């Protein structure tokens, strides 16, 4: 699938606030006049942590801007493997912020699902079950964060779409992640992506890494373009990640991405890459095989056991609820 539309990424300093940046992004996106817009935040933790979870204040401002010219704005996320989405909406403050701005929230794990088949596909991935609300939306807005990921090296806009898969057994898709990400990117086609990079996460992200003050905001009309640009800012090799697979499938060339505002070389900061220690290596090996993944991650108790072993191995403090 050759993608010939111009891909534009804008890089901004965010020290003076984000209101004008968001307004410009919405004005550029041609979203006004749509009937229904779905917004996908990043909620990879049950409570709000800067750089880990999308800012409720950013969501409130963005939803308010979108509601000026759109009939309905829906913010959605699925259940985490070990926590319900509904409580995360409440504890992060996202539900209150969205409703105050005139939007609504939805737990995608409670939504109707649609089977999306991939006929004549050489990949073992033959279908995905996706939420009807997202598929029926007139446009998708993607709100990623700038993070490393201990299993995928990088977590950004396309990885954020993985949270649209409504089953909390998303872990079973890990053997096919590059193809899954490509399909989600191709199906949802985010019309606007806003990456809040005021605080990034380096090391063993996306939730356990170290915060990095970047004071940046990135906006784009293309999720893959913003991801490639973000990895360059972080000084990570995007061609060593799932992004290279997607770029080859879509035909997107790095040179075709138009960067406006600040340039990458003005804001680059080398992020500490994930540490591929023994627990990471073991899980990455497991994720290569569907049978092993399903057998060893068949229940929440097993996942919690893996987490405890990893924490003990690394000598990390144990979190208390």
C-alpha cells in the first residue's frame, strides 16, 4: 500500500503552555464539521503519572476545541490486563476532565465488537476483533506520549492504538505485533496525532522508566510520521523497531516526512534505551511463540508472578496499592 499523501510533523516548545499549539493542530486537521470523533489517550497506568498517562488538562483543552465544531467527541480506552478501565478513568482524572469539556468516555472492553478479517493475508494474523465505536467514528485522534518500551524499544502513536483492542488478553497478540500495529494504523487512520512530549520516559518504559523533561509537543497528520520523528529526537534507531515493518508495508520513506517548526537536530536528546536483562529476554523469547504466550500468560496470577520475579531480580521497590 503506497501512501502518497504528504506527511507533516510540527515540533513546538511547550514552556509557554499548550493552548495555542492545540488550537493550531485542530485548525490544521480539518476535523471541524465531523459528526463523531474518537480520541485515544494513553492510559497505561491506573493512576495519573506525567509522561506515563495522558494529561487530563490536555484532554480537557483538546476535547473543548473539538466540541466547537463536532457533534460528539468520545474518549476511549480498554481494560488493562490487571486493572479495569473504568476505575482508571476515575483515578487519573480523565473522566472528569473529558465530561467537563463536553465529551464522553467509553470503556472499549464493554463496547460491541466487530470482526475485521484480512483475506489473502500471508501473515498468521487473519482477523482482529475491534470496538464498533472506533470503527464507526468519522475520525480518530491519537494522543501518544514519548516513551521507550522494554519489549518494543519505543512506544508512541501507533503503539497507543493497541489499547483499542478491547480484550485484556491483548498479550496473546504479541507474537504478531508488527502486523497488528500495521493493521491498526491502516484501519483507524488517525487524522490528527498530538504527542505530549513535555515529559518523556527513558529506560525500561512505558511505565517503569525514568522521566525526562523535554518541554516539547509534536503534532502530525500521520501517526507513523510522528513516530519516526520522535525516535529521531530520542536518538533511537527506528529501523530496528516495528516502525520499519510498517514503513515498508506502507511505502513511507523517511525523506518524505516534512518537519515544520523546530527541527529534530535542535531538540535531540539521547534517551537511555531499555535494559534487556534476563526477565526481558525471557519474555521476548516467549512472545515469539503463540502457544507459549497463551500457556505462560494464561491468567492474571501468572502475570503477577512474572512481575514479582522481575522486581526481585532487579531489586526494585514493590508498589503498594
